[in-house]
């Protein structure tokens, strides 16, 4: 399929719309957390689980849908999972209690993984190189738009009609997208089915995990996302309380700060060109750390400014880490990138548990302390990757020590000069 043809625009629009629906559903509960806490009589950690459990099951699903689609096709799995995710969204509006709500969110997260796992594979199958480059940029833009739009719609709906209306709105949006995508997305013409090879897949994953350069980037992406996404969750509790008293609608508006990160990601390749990618990850992490510290200033403008800086830093580091993984993978690049996303979404799902004790200990200053500690670790990982890349360290990381793969550093040759 060539660029800028009617078929190209139909396929690109279908996948872009599907992406918007996926990420709108994934993050719809985030501006609702204080409302869920009060309406359902649950703790801050339990409320944050409505986001965390979905990101966790989505991350796990990425390991299944990719290999499965190699055997049965991309299009059928994308539409089936989108339909099932839509059904879950509509059922969430009727959830009678927190347990049911959480179970449905876990199930929905698993189905939400179908489109992110396969959209780029579909484009790679069907589009030529020029068309692929153009379509991928539009598709990734849809990811950002979906995350922002979902939170805005969710917050506005909840402010008027309660949290159930937020899930109903997301479900109706998804239903409309499903129908449009069924009409727009052309059938696969170049797809060649391949038999599943689970042993080869496991061997590829093990290869990536044994590569320190790749594993370091996995940890950077996962830990940075753990901090970034969960700071937004806990800041809703801060800003819904005195002296700010923000409603769910205004809490949803906070996520417009993501746009600064979207812009940063689009320029990250040009800014990092010719420079060390690990140092670029370190620079992004430093921005994320600085923005987090700025939120300690007890003024709404300062908090929003900190979130804007956080988005720039996070998306800059994330784009560099994801690119680094693809570059460093010696084979099976698709599985390397999928495993990066598993770490990425697993980090998001663990962040609520990690930051909860800090919140209960010291409220927002405690959350900032917990975030800073994690970011210092990722900063150290990025600097270690840079030193390793330039042969400046003989540090043996813990994962190599456990595997018995470390060797003593070679001593310099004795030249006879004392």
C-alpha cells in the first residue's frame, strides 16, 4: 500500500481511531480516583488499582497477541479484542461494587492490548516504507490524543453525572470507533501466516533479558513510567482536597500537560542525533526529577508547571529508551520492543503500591520523596549505560552476578616501568 492513497488514509484513520479508543479507556479512571474513593469507601491505593490493574494485564497481553497474530492474522484479533474491551467498558458503568469494578478493569486491560500489540505489525505487513513512516507518526499521535481525550471526557462526564457516566461515555466512544474501523480498515493482503513457535519466542525473550544494555533500558523505561503515571494519580488526591478543591472535570484538564511531552517526543530524535542516547535518557530523567521537585511548591501554577516539565522529561527519555532497545537488539527486534512495553506497563501497575506508603507517611511530600528515590536509580542506570557504552566501567551488574557471567577486569599489561 503506497502513501496518500485512499486505501492508505482509510487504514491509517482506522488504526488512529482505534488507538484513541484504547488509550481513552485505559486511562479513563485516572481523574475519577478521589470520587471513587469517596463513593465506594475505598483507600487511595485501592482507587489507584483501577488504573494499575489494567496497565498490568495490558502489558501481559502483549506477549500473547503478537505471536498469536503471526498464525491467525492481525485484523481479526484487533477487532475481536476491541469489541470485547468495548463490552467491558459498558459493563463497568453497571458495576455494583468495587470488586466487580476491579475484575472488569483487569479483563478490559487484557483486551485493550490487542490493538497496541498488532497495529504496527499490520502497518509493516501492508504498507511500503514511505507509507509506513508517515502512518506510524499519525498512529503514535493517536496514542497521545486518546490518553488526553479519555481523561478529559471522563472528568467532564463524572462532574455532571457521576463516575458511572465516565465508563458509559468511553464505551459508547469505543462502539462508534469499532463500527467505523470495521468499515474503514482494509483486509490484509500481504499477510503470510506462520506457525506458532513458542520455544523460539522464549529463547528470544531470554536473549534480550541477558543483554545488560537492553535490560538497563527496560528498567529505565519501566521505572520512569512507574513514577510519571502514578504522580498523576496521587496528585488528583492532593488537588481535590483543600485548598485547591478541584472537581473531576478540572482534574481531567490536568492531563493537557501531556501535550508538552508529545511535542518533546516528536523532536527527541533530532535533539539526540549524534549524541549519546544513554545521556539523553539521563537528561530526560533529570527533567522529570526537577519537575517533580517543583510540585512541592504549594501553588497550583507551580504544580502545573512541574507536570509540564515532567511530561517533557518523561517522553524524551521514553522515546530514547525505546529506540535504544530496537538498536541494540541483535535479532528478534519485535519481541525486544514488546518486552520493553511489558516492563513499561508493569512499572505503571506497580507504582501505586510503591508510592502508597509514602503517601500515608507524609502525603504529597512523601510521594515526591518516593519518586525522587526511584528517579535517582534510573539516572544511575542511564549513566551506567553511557559508561558501559564507552568502555569506562568494569561494574558487574547484579543480574550478571546472579548468572555467574562476571569476569574479573583485565589488569593492564606490565610495561616494565615502575
